[in-house]
C-alpha cells in the first residue's frame, strides 16, 4: 500500500491505540484515535477517514454499532479488531459489511496485508455497485425510450423517425432522451385519460 491513508483507530485500550498509531504513522498514514464508539463516529464525520480500524468491545457504543453508523453515512472500508473470536460477532460484522477481522494483538505485517485487502475489496465492491447502478439506469432509460417510440409510431412515425424525434427534442432542449421519452409517455397518458 503505497498511498498514504487517513486512518481512524478506535480502541478503549490506550496501549493498543498507541501501538497501532506507531505502526501506521511509520508507514506514512495520518492517524485519528478514539477511545470509544461514540468518539469514533464523531471523528469519522469530522475527519473523513479513508479506512477505520474499530475494536468490537468498547464503552458507550461497540465497534460494530459504530461501524454500521459510519458506513451508513459515508461508506469506507472497516477492519474490526478483537480479542474475541465469537461466531455471533462474526455474523454481525458480515452484515455491516466489514472488510476484515483482526485478532489482537495485531502484528504489523497482518495489519498491512489486511488494510491493503480491505481497501482493494472495498473499491472493487464500490466499482461494481456503480456499474450495476449505471446499467440499471441505462436499462430503465431504454425501456422509457422504447415505450415512447411505440406511442410515436402509433401516431404514424416509423421506428427510426420516432427515435430521431426523441433524440432531436432532447438535443434542442439540452436534456436527456429519457426525460423527453417520459414527457411523451405522460402526454399519451393524459390523452388516454382525457
């Protein structure tokens, strides 16, 4: 991991926070430390970290609750730190979702590897989600345009003329073909209702 990251650490044990801070600072990362889950959420809002390392068991708000709040408002990769290996905690962690799970005491090489994997898998997931959203939007747009073409074809245009008409209206009004298609559909509905 060559890029310097803004890293949020939350652990109620100061010795753990200091150890992680030393490792991460040595690697060139900017580190923000919190002693509990409430402080972690506050720091995440204020400092906008690139990744968070959260202990599961902390006072006031546990690491999994804090993680859920952080990713709900600004998704970032999350690594969970714990001395416990309980399946119920793993299930909760998977449902957030977190990108990794480190057992304390954390070794430097394990931390570096997990952070690299967490950032990469998070970015892959975000890219795939964006691609799915983009494809879904294109599909929705295509369906609208096809439906609008159908109405224009009923009015006597060929399929090519109907497509060209939607395209020309969109260009002249500096809007999308989807918006024009929706207008054609809405106008047709009003005509059918009226």
